[in-house]
């Protein structure tokens, strides 16, 4: 049985703290970066792999570092494109019961024990997300980014879905079920992301937002200042919850 003593729990907190410190100390030195997500299962012959490789190259040429989860498939493709362009290619690798094969195209490598710390780093050091077809992990990152922006916990940044053949049915379901039938989100929440098919268009959306030429989420509500109540963790404090008397 696992050791659940108070001493073991205290050491676990220190291990979590250490993983945060190591990641922050490494990633704070990056140039502006973009996180690229997608399936680990798509082979080199797949059209989305080829597109993600081109995307990584174009991001570097636009002045960005590329951050991925460090694995195969789309992650490998984006890292590979970044190294093709001799740029900064970051892999945030994760320890899994079924060993993840780290791709060889990483110039900056971090190994995480905890998923939640890794997820913080994807957001904290990114100026945008570019998301290719993927499974549960990819969808998790997509919806987390939407939640953080919808709740104004982070400053809105570009979230670009690449591959209308993959994403259109999901977005159609969001429109019919979440917006219209159940009214669990507002119609303007669909402005939190965009769908494209061309990696060059995806990179342009991120670059235009970064340079201020065109905000990717300009229709969204914001704090009076986008820098209101910064915490330094990549999020904003906001208003404390009210409790009944």
C-alpha cells in the first residue's frame, strides 16, 4: 500500500514544488512561444503530420519558440519543423505507465511527473495555441484554454484549430447542443477559437495577435485592463467569491 503518512505527504508537496521550480527556471528564458498540440498516433505519412511540421517551421521563422508535449506524431512533427528552421524546439515530456517515446527533435527538454504542472506550463509560456487533430489529451488542452479565457482567468490569446475535416463536426455539436438546445454557453463563446486548414494561416493569426495588428478574440469581454491583477503565474486573481451571511 502507498505510504500516506504525514511525512510522505509533506515530501510530495516538496516534489511538486521542485517540479514547478525546474520548469519555470527553464521556460522563463524562452523567446515568445506557441504551444502546438495533436495526436501522438498520426504517422509521418499523414497529411496533418506534414502540416504540423510546416507549422513548426513557420512559427520559428515568425520569431516564436515551439512548445509541444515532446512525444511522437503531431508533437514530433511540430518539433521537427522547429529544428528544421534552427529554432527553439521545446518538449514537455510526461512520465506515463506506458512509456512515452520522446521525439528526437527537442532542443529544450523537460520531464514531468505531474500532468497538472505540465498543463500550467503549456499556458503560462504560450502566446497562442495551435491544435491539430488529437485524442483526449488534445481535447483537454483545447477545452482548458477555452475555460480560462471564458472565465477571464487569462488574457485571451489565439486558439487555432487546424483541420476542418476533424473539427467541424465537434463545433457543429457545440453550436446545436451547447449554444442552442441546452444554452450552457453563449454564442460569443465560439469566438474563442478559429478553424483553418492552412498552417500558414494559423501562424498568421497568432502573429497578428502578438503584434497587435488584429486581436484573435477581440469580441470577448475583458477586464478594464488586460493586465488587471496579474499574479505572475500566467493567470489573474479576479474578484474573490462572495459568500452568504
